[in-house]
C-alpha cells in the first residue's frame, strides 16, 4: 500500500484521522446523553470523563490503524486493555462504559470503512 500512495490517498488518510479524532467525543457524548436522558457531565465526574476522553482517543487511533492495515483480529486487544484499565469504573456503571465503548468502536469502524471506500474508488 505504501508504494502506491499518492497525495490524494495521504489527504484522505490524514483527513480521516482528523475527522475521527475531532468528532468521536462529540458523537459518544451525544448518544450517551440521549440514552441516559441527562447530560454526561451530570452522570459522571470530571476525572472519569477526562480519563474516558484520553482512552477513547487512543481507541480511535488503534481501531482506525488496525482497520487500515486489515488487522481486524487485533481489535480484540483494545477491549482487553480497556477492561483491565477501567475495571474499577466499569464495576460502578457497567452500562455507561460498555455503551460508550461500543459507540466509540462503531463510529471508528464506520470512519475506517468510509476511508477504505474512498481510497479504493480512486
């Protein structure tokens, strides 16, 4: 793939990463607020929210990179790592963290699919 890259492909890749990183938090917060029927800021504390933001961005980067490399089985690493890192938080509010992860993963996969379709269509 690297030897066939041109500027359009590079622009699609960079744009895809920027769009994903710039919008994923907004999408996750919006959907979780709709599910819980109250703003996320009222549901969880700032420290948990900030930690979730950082972990979510790392998830985004890994998921998109694994998708673009066709390393789909590596996606399991994300779930295992998150389960270890957020074990205490997940035990307090399982639905919130599971839903947030699923929304974030789904959104990342959708952006990855759109990028792959755009690249193939060139």
